[in-house]
């Protein structure tokens, strides 16, 4: 079985809700990173076997197979196909897995994996909300679902609250974590950390989410998301707009096209978890991938775990013993934002570039996903 190499990875700056990217058509945003990737790698775009894009809210401008429409909007060869993936927040991390699996199986040599989401235009849960309003039913219903899960509320916010209580994560713990995320992101931009991965887009040159002026006092003054709860907007990921893309290649394609990879895909795992708690998946996903790879959490030089909510990461750290210093060292979704279908590729883009920049060998990425799932990936710098 051949190896799968990540040749290059790019992302847009992440725009905040109603910010600089909010009026950009999602296909144009996806096209922007595709063109940038093709230009940076100097590959013949006609040699690409397939394009896999993650997108969660496939409605309106984000329907019609946005992997395909983004490729066509970029003016790239029409004979190259594309497909769009929904594994909830892990959609574009799953796109990377599918791309690597295609290469490793020998059925493809060059695959682009990425994702896009313009949440300002297509709000989170739009397909479910509009579908229910139009009499199309709801996803968490039906005889089978009710038999197994009754009338339990299915909500990521409830799941994050349940995690905070189960793992004894206080509001103050989460606010300190959120503050650290902003400080790390602000410092990373000041230090030029993201220079190799970010391609300015539509006039936006830097992530809009990090707040240099936030304080623990400001966070403490916010209302909780639910009566008697611990979560506030400050300890939750930001509604965002953005796109990211990576080129995955076989060893033969690397030699044939004269490419210089950043990393190889070392190991991959995906798990299911409790759909009501929903966001605990990174814990068993991390256990599974470490067992599969034969590596340890202490052997990870860098870790990127999606900051869907601070409670998710803090509970995961308690269970895994992962180093806080090596986990999201440049900030996470609380500061940088979480454009749903693009975040998995955004995290991987940061991971591979920062392994190269810092000289680390192994990097781990994991993220929680709606419905109770999680992906985990280990990459090795080459």
C-alpha cells in the first residue's frame, strides 16, 4: 500500500459573522483556495483525480455539490470531478481521510481535500430549521429514533453543558481557557506564525476573530446560554466564514510531478459516541488512533483539537493527559472561528505548516462532531 503525502495546504483568513467574507458566494470562496493551491504547488490541475470538500449546511448557495461548483468557479478543468461530504463539524477532516484512503488504495494519485462554509449566509442548522418549517420533518424523530433515544433534546449546547458537569469543568475554567485561546491567536498573528498557510481573500488578510482586548472580567459579565448553565458565548466557537484546501499525493505522483511534501498521513481513525452527549468523541478517537499508530500522547509534538466549546477540550485533556502547551498553541476556534465545513481542513493546514516551522515530527488532530462522532488523524513531518 502506497503512502499518502500532504504536499501543501492553504486557507483563507477566517471571517467573523457578518464580516469581510459574509457577502462572498461560498463557491467563490472555495474557488479561491483551490486556485491558490494549484498555483503554489504548480501542479497540472488536469492531473487531479478528484476533489473532496466538506460542507455542513448544504442549503441555498451551498447546495449543488459545492466541491464541484467551487472547482468550476475557479475555472479549472471540467473533466475533474468533485464530491461534497457531511460528517458534521469533521466534514473536511473526513475529506482528508477519504483523499488519503484513495491514494493509499492505489485508486488515485492526486486528490484535493478541503472545505468551505459561509455561516453568515447559510446559518447553522438551516436545513433542519427550514425543513421543519416547510413540513419536511425533523432529523431526530421517527419510530426508530424515539425507540432508542426517546424525546431527549439533541443539541450541541446541551452536550457541552453535560460534559462540563460530568468532568467538573467550571465556568471559570472555561473562561481562562478561552482567554488563553485569544492570547495565543493574537500572539501567533503578531509573530507571523500563519504567514505560510493563509492566502488573503477578498480584501481580508488576517483572521477576524481573535480579540486582543478581551478580559476575564468581560467574560464573567456575559449571560449563560441556558438558565443555570455554565456556558456563555465567550467559551464557545465563533460563527464564521472560511475555506481551506490540501493537496494529497501518492509517492509516485510526488516523484512524477516534482513535488515537495510537508507531511505524510501516518494514521487515521473515526469513532461514534453518545449522540446525546454528542461531543465526547475526541476522547475515544484519540485512544483509538494512539493504539492503532503505536504512538503515545506524549509523543505528539503538536496537537490541534477543535474548540467547539471549552468544556470539550478541557474534558479531553483530563482524560488523555495531553500537554496544554502543545495543544492549540496558536489558538483555536474560540478565537480563530469555526466555519463548520472548513474547520477540519483549517486545523490540518495549521498542523502541517507548524510542524514544518517548529521542526516537530508528529502531529495529532481530532474534533467532535454532531450526532456523536469524532475523527482523529496523525501526520508525520517529512
